[in-house]
C-alpha cells in the first residue's frame, strides 16, 4: 500500500487526549458537472503531486485562516493548509493512491484544476481531480478504473464539500481495501504521529463519521463501495479550534443562530477576553467574561460571525439573523 496515510500511520503514537471535530457531517446527492474553463495547476503528469492551490479568499480550517492549500504526501487527495509545517491539520479528500493515467507516457490525462467563483463574501473555491487512475493499476500498465471528484470550500461559512463524479471502479481492492474521507488533527509530518482522526466508514450512501485515537480502529474505518456519481459529502463548520490550546480555558456559545442575544459559558471562573469578529477577521466587539455572560449582537447586520476566546484561542461560529 503506497498511500501516504499508510506510511504515516506505521509510526503512529496516538495521543489519548480527546479532540473535538468542529464539523457536522451530512450526505446528499446533487448532479455532478465538470468545471468550465478552470485553471489547470498540473503542468506535467503526476504520481505524488506537490501542488500549491490558491483558494482566492480567506478560509478558516481548524481555527486558523488560510488563503492557500497544498496537495502532497503521496495520495493525491490529501491536503494540508500550511506548506512546510511540521505539524498540521489535514483534509482527506480521497485516501486512495491516485495517479495521472498518462503518467507512463508523459501525457497529462488526469488534470487537477481550480476555480473560484461567486460574489465576494460568498465565494466557492472548487478543486477538481478529473479522470484519475490508481497507482497499483497504472504501475502494472493497466488502466481500467477511473474516478473524478471535486473539493468545494465555502467562503464565510468555512464549510467543506466533496462532490463525486462518474467512476468506473468495479473492484474495491483498487483502493487497497481502505477508502475513507475526513480530517486528521495535529499530524506530525516528520515523525508520523497523529493526535486524532475523524473519518467516514460504512455504506458510501450513508456513512458514519467516526472519531478515534486508536490505530487498530482507524484501519477498520472504510467505506464499502466507491461513492456514486452525484454523491456529496458535506462537513459543515460548527466550532473551530486552533491546534494548540494555550490554557485550560474552554467555552461554549448558544444559541448559534440568533436574532440578537447569545449566552457564553467558560470552563473556569477566571476572567477571559471574548472577541466578536466578522468573516473577514475585523474585530467588532470585545468583552471580559467570567464563567457566564450574555452578548447582544442585535446591533450587527445579519450574517456569519466568529466568537473567539482569546485565552484558549478557540473560535465558534454564530449566525445573526
């Protein structure tokens, strides 16, 4: 198995600390369409691509704002948001070891492209993998199985979607017996340590999102079939946490959809600094809170806002109606 995740996990020393996944998972179907006139970012045939993808706007992933993401580390569908980082949070858009089906002949037949469109403040960055093959087949000179899919990143909401197009996969073993999608938290890209994994398992039409810090359990988390044409996996952003917590502070905000008042509860009786920021990062309000407090957002325009507790560097998203 040539996948990055396999190589990475051979050396895993999982932490026993619990990690919260900051997304709600859902699945549905929607007609799949190839991107029209996207920017092709593969300038040559690829096996283990090392690509920089411009997002086109600020996108928050695990509590940090980025405007680029990176494909690398062997699978072709594993993305990190901080190039050159030693520890990073990663997004698994496709765990199988993908390859350009024209790799042996030097002809690009499986382009990877990007397109950002929409109104500023509500743009969507779409990354497309088109007509991709599988390393274990192309390496043997056979090319029967192909997959196409897209990753969508939403400005403002920071939601993530994986859209699946047509595929010709008939034998699940092409995935080396392990096909999953999800999020890795605090992956050490040098040592192979990962603190936590949140991955899909079970029926590809109705998968379950499972969180684990156990290596044996992780390798059992696999879908039973290749996702069908038109299937969409959606990770809707809820609470966004930075990878390193600076203190013992923790907090909760409710309701997360409000026409004005929100309640805040912190995990200690020590005073903490609470910030209200716009989706562009502009500081709109700042309050000192102590265990429980109430904020009035009625003076703000309808839209998405981020509530950040400075001491723990944790952020929650709220919608002002």
